[in-house]
C-alpha cells in the first residue's frame, strides 16, 4: 500500500560557488559545466516544480546570463515552475541566477542583492618606480594596454571601463525588473545601488517572496509525501587539476603556470565571499 502513497518527486538543483571563476577546490559555475545537470533537473520528474538552491557571491555576468537563460528556456519548454532557495548568499550574479525563479525564498540569515557591477585592481606604477623598475609595453592598437596596473591610470581608460559597467548594469537591472515585475517595492536608487540586505529587508523590498527552506516549501506545494531528489553535479575538473600537482613541483613550466593561475583564482574567489562576511 505504501507504494501507491509515494508522493511526487521534485528535482533539486544546487548551484554553489563563484560564477565563471574556478579554483582547485571550488569549480566555478558555468553553462558548459552545468548544461547536463540543468537538463536533467527539468526532465527527470513529472512534477511541475523544479527547486534550485543557490549559494553564490556572483562572478561572471556572461555566465550568469547564460545559466539564467537556459533555466528559463527549459522551464517554458517543459511547463515547469522554478522555486529558488537562497542559502548563505545570493548576491550580484548569484541574485541574477535567483531571478530565474518564479518564486524566491531565503533563510532568515541569507544575504540578498548586490545588483551592481564591480571591477577592482591595484595601481603598482609608483611601487615599481621606487624599486627602479621600468615597465616596457609595446602594442598595436591605441587602447590595447588599457588599465595596465603597472602604468598610471588614464582618464579615457577609466571612462571606457565605466561605460562598459553601465551597459552591463543596465542589462542586469532590466532582467530583475522583468522577472520581479509588480513585486519590487523600493526606489530604483536603492534597489540597484549595489547594496545587499538580509532576507527580511529583501522581502520588504520585493527581491524575494518569502522566508522558507526547500523541504518546507515543497511540502506546502506538493504535500507531505513529496520527495526531493538532488541532481548530481559532476566535479571531474578537480581531479584533473590535482593530477598536475606532482609535475608542478617537478619543475614543469606549463604546470607551474596552471598552478599559479589556480592560486590567483582561489584568492579572487575568496575575496568575493569575504565581501559578505563568509
């Protein structure tokens, strides 16, 4: 008899990590890596719901857009409703992913928002000057060396970067307004300032629809017998990187550069999370 009382299966897709960026221990979120799991999430059950759990401080605006679009495409093709559940943080690109949801929920302590665009670097031109180092750069193309951290800033380069940021920000704002139409309650100057909020404040601003977790909400929607099934996300990238470690210490130049790139990526990702106290 228990066989006939089994409830519907709701796929749970977990999107955790920085978007587009990657380090040995935290593979980045990208469409190339997640196309398969996303497809399976929308195909593995007859239930009309797909639960997406997000824990991301943001990252690449392009990968955020690609992942958002793919989830919306499949939701419309399969006739599914997406319920998003924010964990520690759904900020910047993480919130971009969240608005793919028809409804967005968060934990009381979740951090939500940061609808903005940021670019950060260091100015090292004075440091190398004190060390007696001369920077030599030769380019074909007037702006090919733009924003070189070892050269003084140029007003034209800064304005060009800000123009790009404004364009990217406008796209982000447009997506949020379209997906949260009729629900946003705060002024644009506050909502799209790049600020982030706790879940209770985000709820007042209309950025989310409620305070809940995936199991509680899915029981409300589908009944007490609902079954949650996590969609596996492959992590093969990590193993391939770790296999390179012996050659790194053996002196291989290419492997050494790969390891250095991974280290820089890890530092950048750590900085993304640390902005939100995580």
